[in-house]
C-alpha cells in the first residue's frame, strides 16, 4: 500500500508517494530533472552523471534517490549545476551531434532533449571518431559506436530484463564500446534480436534498420552529402555557440511530428499479449516501441513482435474477393462474393440441416470477430459446430482446469509468475514460444533467487537454466505428476489446511494414488527416483508455486488427464488462490484465449456457459431477441470432428476464418481429401493460404493493425488495439465482413464499430459484465471475470472456486498407455514444436527476409549419440517415416534432444510434420496427439550445408554478468567525479 510523503525540491514542497524514484516523482509533478541513463524500467544505472543534486549539502546522483518524508533536495546549487553540465559534456564527447539529419530526432531522443533542457552553450570536449566500425550485421538493427554514450541501458536490458545475457561494456578498454558476446558481430552472437537494447537506447547508437532514411526531410540524404553538412555545422557552432544549431534541430523535430503517427496496438503473434506503440509514416512501419505502461510486457518484445511486420505490406496480401470457377479463381466484387456465400450457406442449411455446416473462428482475429462467428453459426445457421485452433493445443489444459478449479484460464498474472518462489515448466519451451514470460522467469531467477524446475524431453534454454531439469520419457507426465502428489501426502508436505477448507474428494483422490509409487514413476518415466524426490521436496516446501505447461503436455492422447494431474498437484500443495501460485496453460496464439472466451467452442456460449444448459440458452436467446427453440441444445463438432464429418459426407460446408487448417490439422492427407469432398467452402484470410486453395470463395480480411478490437492474452487480460493503417486494397475487417454477411442472411445487426459488439456480449455474459471500450482505453486492461461495476480479477480463487459449493475438486485419474508409441520398426519418437523466429505456418513471419536469414528452412534435430551411431553430421539428409508417410529433411546434431527422440519444427509445410502425424486424439476433447508420432529414420546419401546458419543465435556463447559494471568505470584512473573535468571523456 502506498504511503504518502512530502519532500522539498528547490524550496518547493511536493506531496506524493513514499519510496518512489525521485525522477518519476518529479515528473508526476511536471518537473524534469535532467537525466539520460535513467529509465523507469531499468532503475539507476549511474553512468551518465547528468542528474546531480544536493541533499543536505551532499552531492548525490538524483537517479539513486527515492522519496521519503522530509527529503530536502536542491538542484540549483552551483556545484550541482556544474556537475550536471560536466556530465553532459562528457556524453557529448562520445556522441556525434547531427540531430537535423538524424533519424532519431523525433522528440524522444534523451540525449537531444537533455542537451536542450540544460541549454548547453558549447561542446566543451571535442568529439573524435572511435576506432570501431558500425555493426550492420543484423537484418533488424544497427549499432553505431560513434553515437554510443556508454550509458549501459542496453546492457542492463539485455542482462537483467530480457536476460539473454549477450551484451557488456569493457570499461577497461582504451576505447570502450558495447560488446556482443565479448566482441562478436551482432549477427554472429547469441543475440536473439528481441529489440530490448534498441528500445531503451537513449539516442541513435542502436536503431531499427527500418528507421534509416525515413523519418525526416534530410535523413534520406546520402552520407556523401550529410558528412560535409555536418562538418560545416560544426564550424558554425564553434563561432555562434550550440544554441542556434539546437534551435534548428528543435524545429526539425517539430516539423517531423505530423508525418509520424504513433498508435497503440497489441501484438498479433503469441499469447503473451505484448502491447506497444507502432510508429508509421503513410504505410511504412518505422518501428515498434514498447513502453513501461504496457500491462503484460512493459518494455519487452521478441524478434517477431519487434521486427516481423513485413507481412502487413506484402505484395501477396489478398486485396479483393475471389470466386472459384472452372477450377480457377477469378476476382469478384464484395457484393457478388457475399451474395454467393449467403445463398450457398442457406441452401446447404435448408437442404441438409444446420449440422451440415461447420465454422472455424480465428485465434488471431478479435474477440468481437469470434463473437460474431459463433453468433452466425448458432443464431442464423442453428448449429453449435463452431471452433477455433485451441482444439489443436490448449483444450486439454482447459478441460483439466474445468475438472479441478472451475475456470479455463490462467490462475493469475505474469506478475504472479515473477513473484513465485518456485516456477515449474512442463512441456513448455517458454524461451522460444513465450519469450517475454520467459524473460520474467529468467530475471526472477537471476536477481531474486527464484527456483526453476523443468520437466521436458528436450533440453531447451529454460532446461539449461533450470535448478532441476528432469527428462521424462514421452507421454509419461501424468505418472510423475501423480507420484509427486502421492509423495506430498506420504511425507507430510500436502497443505492439509487448504485441502480441508477448499477441496473436495481428498480421501478418494489420495487412495487413487496407490499405484503411483516413486519406483513405478522411475520405471515408466525414466527419471531417477532421487531426482523426483529433489523436485518434490523443492515444490512441496515452497511457499508459492506457479506451474506452466503447454503443447508438450496437451498434444497427447491423454493430454486432458495429464493437465488434470498437474492441477491436482497444485491443489494438494495449496498453490491456488494466493499471490505467486496457480496453473498457467501457456496460450500459443495472440487470441486463442479470447476466441474460446467469446464462444468459438462447440459446447460453450461466450463466457463458458454450456450450450446444453437450458438457462444459458434462454439468456442468450433473450439477449439475441429470438425464441430459445432457435438455439440448439446439442453440442457441435470441433475442428477435428468437422474434418472427419466432411470425409464421411456428413458435413457439407465449412467457413474458415484466419486458420491454416490444411496445414495445422493432423494427418494432412486426410484433411485435404476431406476439404475436396465439401460441397462449399469459404476461407477468410490475409493470404491465399494452403487452406484457401481448397475454397470456393476467398474473402480478403485485414490484420489487426488495419482495424480496431480487443484481444485476450494468456493471463485472461482483455486489451484494446487501435487501427494503425487503412485496409490494404479492398480488404475488410473480419467484423465488417461477418456483419455484412449476416445482413444478407436476413439478420441486419447494424454494427458500425466493434465496441457495439462488445457491449452486446457484456450485456448477456456474466463473465464480461463490466467490460467496455471506455474501461479499456489506452493502456488500461481488464482480467475476467469482470463485475458489472468494472472490478476485474487478476488473481482467481482468492475467496473460493466457481463451483456449487465453492470448493475445488481433486479428480481421480488412471494411467493409460499412449495411443501411439515406438516399437521395433518405428523405433523413434518425433517431438515437434515452434522455433523462436517463426510462427505457425509462417504465413506472417515468412514474409520477412530477416526472419528467413535466421532460419532458412526445415530440419530435424538428432542427438549426438544417434549421430555418432549413424554417421550423421549437420546437413546430412535423413528420411523420416511414420505409419502414414515419409518425408526427407537435413539433420541438425544437437544435445537439445537425447537418445531416440527427434525434434521437427512445425513451421515448414512442404513437407511438414502433419504429413507424418496420425488421427489418434485425446478422447475427451479430440485434440490430435501430435507429440505421439512414432517414426523410423534412414540416413540418405546426400549432404548439404548445415540447415541453420553458423550465425544463428543458438551457436552463440552468452556472456552473463550482473549488468552495467559502473564500479569499474568509477575505479578507472581516467574517471573523476564531476564537476571536475575529465582527462579522457571519450573513455569514461
């Protein structure tokens, strides 16, 4: 709870919160204390020496001070003023000022702004170029040592926010600079191109390549012209002082503002829900700039969110509707296309019945668009056969949570994960699939002693960083999870007080754990018993545990049961309902949570009300103004079942929005033949995807940056995104397409803005009762459930569980063998998943050349022991054969996999992993068991270049450190405390 305090600053009394950074406190009162190296997300680095003040007669760096009652500060004393000016003079000795021709002179360059604020009359120390070339090796950003002031913010961000631990500064060098892995080029280092360093850089030393030559009237000039201009200006400055030149640069910065648009949006990739400002000039995306106000990510991004936006302006974007005639597509008007779609869908419904049509909503479109998709399916067609891509990934996790604790979403927030004493990752390659959440875990582990336990068959980055890493055999996670639950009971580590108060079925569940001994767990999982005991002791004795899991758990034939077992373990140890605890199924797509929340599920209305519930049906019928009999009480088909129904001629038509089903569904051959058997198929998407190639009508939709709406991230956090660009060509937002289509089908809903759609849903669904666009304005967000008065729920279960008696339920489970396993012929298991650089079928990331430069194509990972046994080297081609098909890939030898486990990225479709996967599914929710694919391997007499370039970050050697070593700078004989002048300012 905030404590008030009053301080005195330059003889003026100011009241606010105690223990707040002084610079932030003053800014909230409209007072600017000059500073360059301070950033609210990084704290006091103490490198720039521009913020000196006097406190009770003693000189202090203002960035180090925090408010407290009675603090008395003077910034106007002669000594403090001189010290600040000396600090700024030293910075200018390291930074070549050419603001008017600089791409970064856009109002947010802290070097420029501080120079203006301090009214520096002349540059005391002459700038001299450094003996280091620009590093232009990265396809995404550039480092210019001649502009670098050695503030270290990039180092601090890399080491302690992102915790990729690539950057450092060697202050002991004669000519210090920022180093990547001790002196590598950017693109030859462990840099993951997350962009943290570029985001926090206070000048143009680190800058997005997309900014160069774009942002000001003179920035596009070639350096052959810029250089003479700079030299002339320097000569003028020596005679006139810096003030006239500074005034011109201020005018230049103001002239640029009308042409540069800054718009808040939300990332369209994974489920973390990063929000940021997107800077644009006409249709050019200049840069992505995250801000401390962003609720999920703060200043953090990953390579995709920061740099992979080329798809927006791709020449391959669909910009006009297409109709198939005589086996080929032709362009059509919107009227013709929508009239055709409406007529054909109504004909199919009237001829074959409502159940003959299936809808797949998009996990990348907005909540409002998901809502309209299910509304058309349920209200107009009369079917509950509506689904989204969560069927392929997270439905088993949701089922496990419904069985045990009642809500199908994360128990808390990213902040809860940060503050947990122990974090357990299970089947989650978090550093590549959810990089920003991984950065929070890495930071908590590094800076605050958080303990990390990882269960995974693959040694990814988080496994390498783990305090305990356990490598279970494929499909055995239910066993160790249940064995740990038994261990808690047997060794008095269960939270009996919590169980007594909040949990049902304790005795029955405990009895069901009899088979799950540590000996049985060791035998089946392959994890040594002592390692299981170590993990159990760490988890059982911790005051708070967060458990995160992903597709490594859910994409198995019994993923629902394993998810349930994980939630059971959290209940047994009392890890729900208090800060730093809970279950967190990591959502893969930016709005896969929201697509389910807002009704794109075969058995649920928006807000997770069952379609079989008469009361729910009456409420939704009333909200939609129809008789309840118009809404079906029968559960529909999900994605997987729709495809099967199509192949059996039961499903006649499909409407697919923004999903690459032909690529993503298991056993590609059957999916394609099912699509070919449909009477009518509509695809609504950005590109002519593999799925769209089967369509009769293709409708060109817009990406999120060309429309407004809301998304729900993995935390259950609802956020607004705003329109950045106009729709490309004649493409249209999905909500408008669906609204126009409904009108042609006899239901003119008349929506003119997505806010009206959200208002309708909130008026009907109790889960979203208090959600409104006004309450989501700007950087504000809400986490469901949201009460009618706008009160939201960051942490679930603090006062009970959403069940009839308010208690959670321990769910009894039995171990079942996987539906597919290795045998003598198919003697390998093919693990598969995402890579950091790409996303899903690469329809978006695949439009960025810089991304392809990092990962040019597919490959299969093989273990060093297998490579030695079969004489496989990087670039050796192998044939992978499952019980369905064979595909050939180049091999990559890595200890990320072990023994007879192979790993194949999912992003490359020709050939792709789903030509090998089967149709065996989780019987509870029908999620395909992608991870249960047994294969055999044949080494081919063919070898090419290694599939990953030698410059890929995975081959880099990180250089961990504690952050900026400012003490080394201070201890150097060349350093003197301001206001004393410096003998070698360029060095320090």
